[in-house]
C-alpha cells in the first residue's frame, strides 16, 4: 500500500452539463476531465488513485478501464459521504490527497507543493486555497485573529461577513488517514443542503486543537471547476493556451495559438511551423522542421522530419521524413508513407504502404495497396479493392508507372518497372517491365449521315 493515496471525487451527476455523458468524461485537449486530474496526481508522485463513482459509474469504468481502483457511492449524500465510501479501497495509507474529478486544470507541481507542505508541517489537514476576485459559489476559508484556519463555510450557509471573504476552498486537501476516517463518521448533515460536507472536518480538527495548514495556489486558473459547458470551453481555452505556450517555448512556431488545437498527449520537435485551424490529436508525434496546416487534422499518427502537410486529414498513419501531403488529402488508418513520398490533392489512402520517393499526385484512391519505391501513380488511379464482400490487395512494384485513370481490380500485381496505359482496367497481373493496355481501341464512326473525312 502506498503511503499517499489520492481519492478523486466523481460521483456527482453534473446536472448543469445537461448531458447524457457523466460530467467527468467530457473531454478537453484529448483527455477526459477526470483523466487530467489523474495525470496531475501522477505528476505529483502519487502512485495510487481511488475514484469515487456513482452517477454513470459503468460508463466511467468502461472509459477508464479495469486498471483503476473504484469506490461506489450509491446515493450522492455529499462530499464527506463520498470520501467515506473510499476507505475500504484506500486501505491503510498514511495520508489521503482529496481531489475533485471536475477540476482538470490543477497542476502536478501544485499538488506536489501541497503534499510537501503537509509533510514538513506534519499537519492533520492541509487545504489548497485560492484568492479570487469573485469568490461566488465557493466555500470560504475562515481564519482566526492569528491567521490560522478555523473552518470552511459553504456559501449558502455563510453569514454576510463570511461571504465577503475572498479566500476560497478549492476542494483539494491532504488529510492524515488516522484523523479523516473517524472524523467523517462524525459529520452531520445540518446544513442548507442536508448533505454530509467534507469541509466540516476542518472545524472538527480545529475544535480538537489539531494543526490545520493551508497552501494558496498562485495561478487561480488551476482551480476552475467545470460545472457547465461554458466552463468546459473556458477550461479548454486555458489548457490550449498552456499547451501552445509550452510548445512555443520549446521551439515550435504556432502562427495563431488561438486557432491551434493540440492535445496534451502530442509531442512536436523544434522548428516545426503550425498554421491556423490545425488539430494535432491523440498519440501523435511530429518531427522537426515540419510545416503543418492550415486546416489540417492529424490524429494518432507519426510525421517525420521536414514533411509538409496542408489541408489534410491524417488518421492512425505514419508519414516518413521529407513527405508532402495535400492540399486536400485524406490518409486513413494504416497508411504508411516512406521518405520523400508526395501525396497530392484529392487523394485518399487507406491501409496502404507507399515506398520511398513515390508520387501519388492527384485524384486517386489507394486501399490495401503496397506500392514500391519511385512509383508514379497517374491522376484518377483507383484500386478496386472491394468486391462487395471482401477486401483484396494490390501490389505495385518499384519503378512502375501507372497511367492516368487506371482501375486496378484487386487482387492484382503490377511488376517492377512496368507501365500501365492510361484508361486501363487491369484485372490480371502485369509482368515486370511490360506495357499493359486494357481498354477498347478507339473507333471513329460516321455521325448524322456525315462522311468521315480522310486525312
Ligand atoms: C465543493 C466544496 C466547496 C469548494 C468547492 C470547490 C463541499 C461541501 N464544498 O463545493 O467548499 O469551494 O467544492 O470546487 O465539499 N461529489 C461526490 N458525491 C457527492 C457530492 C459530490 O462524489 O455526494 C463529487 C462531485 O462529483 C464533484 C466533487 O465531489 O466532483 C465536488 O462536489 P460539488 O457538488 O461540485 O461541490 P461544490 O458545491 O462545488
Ligand atoms: Ca463543483
């Protein structure tokens, strides 16, 4: 059992989202809200999480997987009740870090500071607080004359002079386990909502003369709670700015950070330039010196050094170094472009490999194809890979030349160095070096009674 276990409260319904999806599964920058919180705990060095779930429990489990520890809160009787449900799953950890599933902007470094303060002071409870110009809606931190924390008062239970306090409870705390578990049993739902408030344990600790500490967060944006879709968009914008700033500081040029959407999971090497309306998503790795966008989506893909991709959609693909993709190209899952490949406008490629230096410049569909090196694919080439029930492979060997408007009826193979005449429908393999012509000869017939002039 780890010394510190994080308990993430996520059983609430999130009514104000007006959504069928549980609130904590809404996504910003490539992760669900609760996954951002889990990641922050991980960055702070906390090795074990327990997630308290209730509303949408099955969906949350399905999304986060069986590798997580869960505690179930059947009825949402308040944050104190929620934490109490986690005791069994937490086991005998010494200290508990309490987090909320709906505060996705909290930084690992802030949690680390909180834990550090908790340990060096030996406090029973250490609260993360924030000073807000507008504290509306949050619990207020009440301090005594010496400035020691006395209690947390929820806004709806607060007296006017307490409402004036600008220091608020972020909902993030550390507690000594041997204090918190029995304390939770003493909570009473004697408040405006009739709930068991976790915040009431602070007054209990104070009454017993136990040490209560507080750490104030420097960047108040970190504690923004997402309760509705307006706040969801606000959180997304803040995170976008943070992510883009980090990339720019690391040597990436982002022409317009306000319209560049990069998931937290993406890595980008130096001197890549990103143009507006570009989305880099999921498990994507971009090499150095690339030009990406405008108007480009790249998801779960790898892009090699010095490639240019514009007005394109690239999904689960691997693009080698020095490639040129787009404008208006669609690379679907399983596409592999080796070094120096050119894929031009109105080209769709799916589950295909295109060899070094080959060109697919315009108006082409390649599906289930293996294309060798230095191949030229003419405009309008289509791999007919589907016979209505099964997909079949096409092989085009090194140095082949496919004339414009060719149909390659799979399964079929075009040998190395072979040439296919424009307009051919190829149904049989073409031997290496051969010229394949598979089309009707042209006939010129008399029309409307007019004779055909002879040259
Ligand atoms: C809580 C705090 C408040 C603080 C604010 C910070 C209490 C009583 N108040 O208020 O002092 O300023 O957070 O954002 O704790 N949850 C459960 N089960 C429940 C109730 C809540 O799991 O029975 C979860 C929710 O899913 C949510 C978190 O606990 O993730 C906080 O609950 P919420 O109802 O949003 O508390 P606030 O009213 O925001
Ligand atoms: Ca909240």
